[in-house]
C-alpha cells in the first residue's frame, strides 16, 4: 500500500484543488460563497437573539400559558429570586414562530423623575411573555386602577344582569320602612349623574297605590344590609367627602349622597341615610300619601317582611359603564360591598380581600396575597402588584367570561373618559391605542390596561408612579406608555 499523506499534506492538496476549480468556474463558487454567508448570518442572528432573549431570571415567576383565556398567573406578592439553575422558560404550544429580536428599550422613559418610585409590568397578551418589569412583582397602592378588580369581582359574583333593589315594607299602625340594598343611584328625580336610575317618586307612587287613604305616621330608614360601622375608611382623607369624591358607604342613600345630584363631584353629607329619609318623606307627600309630610323618621332595621313597593337599579353592566369612564368612587364602593354580601360574606370592608381573591381566581389569575381595603382604590393601604393587573388585563382584552363589559368601558387615550385630555405632544402617537383605567390618590398616580401596539401586538400593562406630584406623574406615565406602544413585541427588559 502507498503511504497515506499526512493531515497537513491533505489540506494543502485540497486547497490547491479548490483554487484550481475556482479559477476554472468562478460563478458557481461565488454563488456558493454567498449561500454560506447567508447561512452563517442566519445562525449569527439566531445566536444574537438567543443571547438577548429573556431568561428565567428576568421574572421570578414562570411564563404564562399560551392563550388569553387560560393565562397562567403570577403571584401578587414578591417571590424569592430563582437559582441560576432555574429551568428555561416554557414556550407556549400555540405560540408563533421565533419572535422578532427584542431590541426596543423604554429604559429612558421608565427612569423619568416624574415617575417617582416606579413600578411597571408589560406582557405580550398573546404569548404570555413578560416583556418588561421594574419592581413589577411588588404589591403596592393602585389608585383607581382598583376599579378594574372591583368590576371583575362584581361580574364574577353578581353577573352583568344583576340589579339592586330598594324596597318599602309595611309594619302596620302607620309605619312604613324604606330598605336599602346598596343602590347608590336611587334618585330624588330630575338631573342625575346616573341617567335611567330609579327614583323615589316611583317608590312613593307605589306606596300611595297600596295604602290608599291609610295615613303614614312614621318612616323607618333601614340600611342594615351591611353594618355601616365601617362606612368611612380611616385611610381616606376627609377632603374626599367634603370636596365631593366619596360618600359614607351606607346601604341606603340617594344620588350617591351628592348635594347636587347632577354634579359628579359634589359635597357629601355625614348622614346619607338621614338625607335619604328626608327625601323619601318629601316624595311621599308629593305623591299624596296621607300624613307623610309630618311623619317622623327613625333609623333602624325594619320589623316587617311585607313589601309594598320596590324599584331596582339598572343592570350591573350599565353601572360599570357609568363607573369606569368617570372613575366613580361611589359605585365602586357599592359594587364591592354588594359583591361581598351576595357571595355569602357580611359586606364589610374587612371581607373584601377574601371576596376579591376568590372571585378573581375564577379568571385563571393568581390573586393570592392581594390586599383590598376598598372598592375604589382610594386607600393607600391597598396592595396589588402591576404583575397581577397586567395578567388580569389579558382576560379583559380578550373579553373572557363577560369581561368585555370592562374592556368596552375603559377610557381610551386621547379619546374618552379620564384619558380624553391626555397623550398630547410627542405622546400623541399612542392616541386611540391605549385602553386603560387611570388612578389618582395623593401618594400615587397609576395606569393599567392594554395597548394595541404599533406593530399590531396586543400588550397588557400596569404602571405605578408612587410619591411624585400629579403634575409630574401624568406626562411621565403617558410617555412611558407611548414608548411601550411604539416598541410593541420588540420591547426589551434591559
């Protein structure tokens, strides 16, 4: 046998043959070289994407499940940082092909001084992928973003068609009782911020038809549907009542206890039940009920089950449509307490955390650990993470389990509700594309909802600006949201 050439000799021989082939047929070799470059370039892009893609350490919680209706959830409370050997993020089985390279950063907008102590979370609603998080797992005060949780809870517990009654019972011997069940829209009649609401005149006319010429000597006002001992949360500023953003939370009131029923912001009283009783007496007298004008008014539980009159609120879906766009605190508190009662609890503020946790879990979210002090979000002691809000918004954006009612009611950037006058200047790029609930309390300004991003991706998000002034926070929140809109699926967490 002839001796085998050494390895260097074989390389030199092969190179000489290739060089000769190139000289004879340059075009095929040029085409082959181009193909090799493309293959290598593709591999390089894949390698870069792999190097820059989020790892399991970017979020302390596993990725959400693939569909909007079955999105896996993240805890509302901070979790331990995973070890370096944490398993790789699972890819949803129905996810699209490799995502676009995530190179679009909102780090600058998210660092604006106007955001104060910033908390934020953004996710891809279709894939469940976390795209951005800054303290996103930290539970904190929500402001009126809480009303989205209140809405979801009411829809889960009550259902969209539920109505709230107000009744009148006959105790005999000239005594009747008006019994509240939480309908704050019950109106004296005339102009009201709740168009279509039931009126005291309707109740009074029914009483007149039932009693005929029988005189009324005493009127009982019954607000015992829940205990009004916690009608005012101690963390709420008293100015919320005196200026006119929030009433005492009692089961019987008229026109949200507003001094001016036609004004959304109007001073409230220290005795909503007494105000309702006086207004009902006037309505009875106007309806011709004998003796009503001089009847005494006493606050207690009724002793009778004999109902002689009843009116009902509009359906919960209508009430949500009145509450969310204008951020009505009164309706939020009522829906929260009624949800508690109808779920089998006692209607107290203390019951709300448990009631909300149970209801919100029905949407496939994980509300463990959230703290709910009220339905409106006015308390700085509420504690819900941006992570949780963003996950709930996946269900809202998809209209899951009736949540389309909330999606339709959310303010739209630069178009409607409490966002109508926002997203101006450079932030106007996102006008009409952000569907979100605003929040404003003295210590925080917030925004949470979903975004129809510039690249067609649907994103869900929650941003909290804690500790900065409203004047500074609002444009900063708009700017970081507009930047998120522009990035879309290319948003990076770096």
